[in-house]
C-alpha cells in the first residue's frame, strides 16, 4: 500500500486506495509566468469542486470526501476548506515547473484545533525527474499527475515539532516524507503565512537524487481520516523564484 508517512504515534495517510478521477493527459499543465511565479490557488470564491477545472484532480475513497471540499471566506480571506471525514480526501492542481526555477512555495492556512497528533490537513507536492531509473513511477497511486517523489507539509500538535522532517523507513520507500512547517494547538484558528524552500527539503529527503532535472508536477491539499471532523483552510498557494 502506498502512503504518506506519519511519524511514529501519528496516523498513516493512505492514498493508494482512492477512487481517483482520471487525469486528462492531453492537458497542458500550468507553467510559471516569465517572471518566475505561478499562482496555484487563490481560490476564487466561485470555485466549484463539483465542476472543477480540468487541471484539478479531486480524489477520495468514499462519497463523503468530495462533500468535505468547499470554498469559504474566513476573516475576509477566500480559502479552500477541507474537512476531515472517515475517508482520505485530496485535491491537487497539475503544474509543470522546474524545481530550480521556482523553488519557493508559499501559502496561508488557518486550521481548527485538532487535539493530539498531526493535523489531518496538509499541503502536498509531487515531483518527477530526479529519481532516475530507480524512481517509482507513481508512488501515491494511479490518477494523480505523474510523479516519482512526493512530500507532505503538515502542522504538528506542538511547536517543538516545527522544522522536523520525518522520512519513511527504508522498507517502505513509496511513502512520502512529512515536513512539519508549524505546530501547536495554541496557534490554530489564526491565519499564518508560510514559505518553504522546496530545493532544501528535496535534497534533505532524497540526497542521492539529481534535483537539477526535477519538475514539480502537482500541488494541492489533502486531509487524512479523522472523526469527529476538523477543518483546515488554505489560501494563496504560490510558486516563486
């Protein structure tokens, strides 16, 4: 089973069992503008997940997952809201950007209190091209844009976890690392602006890869199973140089 890996004591986020919408291979993925920026998601308040643009892939392993996706305006900020259910839910936008050309990923998030463990809401990024011949063709399951690496950017239950990178065990190479961007239940229910250096994270997670030829193939949000439900809101996802 392919998974996004959680550190010991936390849940494991499984993606391979999804009923995933088919990817339109004829689609020309979004590329950064000449100035080196790509706005991945605003979102527009009128964005409708039941009629999402073809560059978005929405997947879940039961019908409640799609209902858990919505757009909201919180404290004046339009955002994508993803609510945890008893299923795994993921929504990603297909992109085509060279990692070295657009290494910085920025976004804002506002998460509800979730109790112990990692918050179910996370930002996910897929990569392709750095793993060479030994790379896994599609480690997070069929239907997502092609990728041989993926990473999940998460919120921990304590501030002390901030900046930690949890790698999967050697016997489960298809699991994706977890990087804790921020933590602490005392920091929930507020908007936070984040920026991470994807080159730095990539080279830490996969030091033997040739990241010079790596492309970013998708960026989005996901929620691991958790009941009773908790919410996460994400806005302003941006790739930049």
